[in-house]
C-alpha cells in the first residue's frame, strides 16, 4: 500500500481547506477498513470451505507424497 500513501498525500495537499482534507482522510480510512474486512471475510470463508471439503482437496497432493 505504499502507492496509496503518496496518492493520499497528494490529494490532501490539493484540497482547498483543512476541513476538506480532514473529510478526505476520514472517508479514505473508512473505505480502507471496509475493504480490509471484506478481504478478511473472503479468506475466512475460503478457509472454512476448504476445511469442510478437506478430503476432496487432499486426494491429489497425497499422490505425490507416497
């Protein structure tokens, strides 16, 4: 997320007032929290899915370990 830091700083420096810059920071932070929770939810859902169907996913790799 290093590219986002520069983009966020450029946006804040181009805002006309301090209030606009603060609003921009709050909005961007809220969006990033939502995106992070969505990614976390997707990862947890995939983890649960794979654990429920573990026998299907472990058949092919077990061939190589014999």
